[in-house]
C-alpha cells in the first residue's frame, strides 16, 4: 500500500484531498480500526457504529461495510502479534 495507515482522525480527514481509489479506502478503513482500538472500542462497538442508520448508505451497504471492517479488524490483529 502506498499510503500510510492514518494514526488519528485528522489524517483520515486529510485523505479526502487524495483521489479516491482502493488504496485510499483501505487506508481509511485500517485507520478507523486502529483509532477505535486506541480508544478502547471493541469490534462490536465499531460494528454498531457502522450499522447505525444514516442517510449516506442503505442497510445492505452498511452491512457490507461492517463485514469489511470486521475483516480489517482481524487482519490487523495478525500484524500486531
């Protein structure tokens, strides 16, 4: 990946300045997972936030995104060991 994983919310916001591609999305998701862990959130907490009703994504899209976040959570655990 050519983009570092964001270490704080401001770095995630700064990604908006980059052209959207798969690497930017992956970096943003990894950053959200790492920040959530640093703040003491569990995977269940983060998943609940992703699944919360909003006007941006419909339920099936939020469900799909929650699965990606769960996969990222598990994948990043491997790198911490």
